[in-house]
C-alpha cells in the first residue's frame, strides 16, 4: 500500500506536481507571473543572506577593533612606564626636574614629527569619490546616447 505524505493529504502541491500543473494548465501570463514571483523570492533570500553575512562580519570586525583598542591602551601604558623609567634613570646622573624635562622634550619632538606627517597625508585625502563620479558621468552619457 502506498503511503501518502501529510502534505499531499492536506492538498498541498509538491514542487514537482506544481511544475507539471503549471506547464499544462497555466497560461503564459500565469507562468510569467510565477517566474517573476520566484525571482523576487530568490532576490529577497539573497538580500537576507547578504545582510546576515554582513552582520556576522561586522561583529568580527567589532571584536577585532576592541582588541586594537586594548592593544593601544597597553601601548600607552608601556610608553608611560618607559618614560618614567627614563626619568628615574636620568635622575641618577642629574637633577630629577631636568631629567623629566628631557624626557618631555623627546616626547614633544615625537609628537611634532607625527603631526607633520599626519597633516601631509591628510592633505592627500580626497573627500570626493573621484572614480565613482567619473563612472557615473560615463553612465549618464551612455544613457543619453547609447549608440555612441
């Protein structure tokens, strides 16, 4: 005795039976509407998948950024304690005030050099997406004159 699935008993069509029915019993307009609906459904599924992947990758990036933040703080602490060690080391050969001033001057020079380098690199940054603007202009030109 053949078994009938609960889905078949409930009157639901299986994909294969629906496909056979659609080819034999449906008009071209109904077939086109079905194809359009399937494409829309597929597109929505792809968008949902892309969103899920982006959220997953954003969570990974957030965790990595947190680790970079921790590493930055640890680096700051290293610089602080190395500076203190340098001050105490220099204090053995000179007055502690002069030792602190020398270490501060070294950090001031480092800060000035980094500032100048950062400013020069920042001047090279263009806030406009030049290549995108150019391709959009080309697309607009092609849309106006598609035969050229």
